[in-house]
C-alpha cells in the first residue's frame, strides 16, 4: 500500500492526522531541517515519536539542512538523539549526516532529499548503496521522468502530490539585487488575513509567499501542487510514498488534504474505476478552503522544466 506522508504542526496535530489517515510524519527542528510545517524541540520530538509508534505509524526526522563546519558538532549530537528516540527514518541531503549515522551501532535507515538535485535513478541508486532506503524526487520532474526513475530505482521513491514548493532560498537578498539591477521593483504586500508576507509580481499577477527561519530566506511557489485527480499513474507505477507538504498552511487545511488523499488512495486500491469516477469530487473539500491568492496547478507533472 502506498504511504501517505504528511507534515504536522504539533504533537496534538499528529493525533488528528492519525485519525484522518496519515501513515507517516515529517518532524524536526528548523535548525536541522528545511521548511518544516511545525517546530519540534527535543521534548516534542520524543513525545511525537512515542505517539506515532503507539499507533503503528512512522516518524521521519528532517536533517536535510545546509550545514557549515560550525554546525557539525550539533548535527552529530542530534543524530545521537534521534537514535536514542528511534525515529524510523532520517531525511538527509548532506553526506555528513550519512557519516554520523553510519557511526551508530544500529544505524537508522535514510531518506535522501537533496531538493532540486534528485533528478535521475543513478543518483538514487548511488545513495542507496550508501545507506539510503528512499529518494525524495525533485518537484521539477514530469510524469515520464518520475515513472522512468521508479522503473530503474533500487530504493523507495517519494513524490510530493500537494502543497507549495520552494523556488528560492538564500541568506542574502539576491532577488532584490536582481530586480534593482534591472531597474524593476518587486512589491511587498502584506496579507492581513493570514499575516503572510507576499512578493507581488505585477507582470504575471503572481504572489510569492516569503518567510525566514534559521536557514535563511525562502520564496515559495505562487501556486499549490494538487495531484489528487492525477494519482492513477503514480499508484499504478508503485510510487512508495505520496507527500502532502503543509508548510505555511493551517492545521485545518492539512487535515482536509490528508482526509481527501487518504480516501483517494484507498479508493484506487479498492477499485481503480471508482477512483476515476469520483476523483473530481474528492478535490471539492480542498478547493472550498483553498486560499484565494493560491490557485492549484499540477506542478511539472505534464510539462518540461524550462531554464
């Protein structure tokens, strides 16, 4: 059965998401993991793992940050802690994490997530030989590329099916400098409803959410990926995990998405024809609470990346 992976905001939220049908959870601290929906300190991590395991679900710890030399002692200590509480997987992008995990007596399996870099099956299999059990594919891949990777990969494959994606990350004001160089101005608009900071592109009428955390400044996509109507080829190919990314969304929004994707996955496995008939209605509850300034799209599923 395909795993439904979600991003909770708190320990209490995990309880709700278990009821809604989530199979696995991405949790962690922002100083080790990138763009987390919720902040889980060590006390919360311990509580979360105990709760998740008590319900037979899986806990994945995000340690996929960009680490400098001065981060390494803290990373090593955090890896020790994760082995103490026994998370099910450690999400990584930096080989330093692999080395620290391999030094453990009973190493926790790894999920390789290097964001936009995960684009072919040779990469996936390379890290598979070095301890990774799963590869998290880049969001910029189309369906043909995803299916080709799955057909040749020797590790599990994870695909994001819902939520916003990161377009840009930096500790510097590179985007502002770019616009200044072109004698153009990027407006900053404050959305009073949900307090998001949005960059407004008048030319394309797009609004890009921006937020800052321990890892710097992040500019997110103006649309939300929504593939609930396009799951058939992914499920037929045996994609191992479908992820709902709830960063910058409310608990209610994540709850509804989890419930609807759970129904979609179960319906497909029970009767693919029934899924085809009903998939257009499954999106309705999500559309009903979708923020007005964030339309849905299918990401790169049916198009090629343009550089």
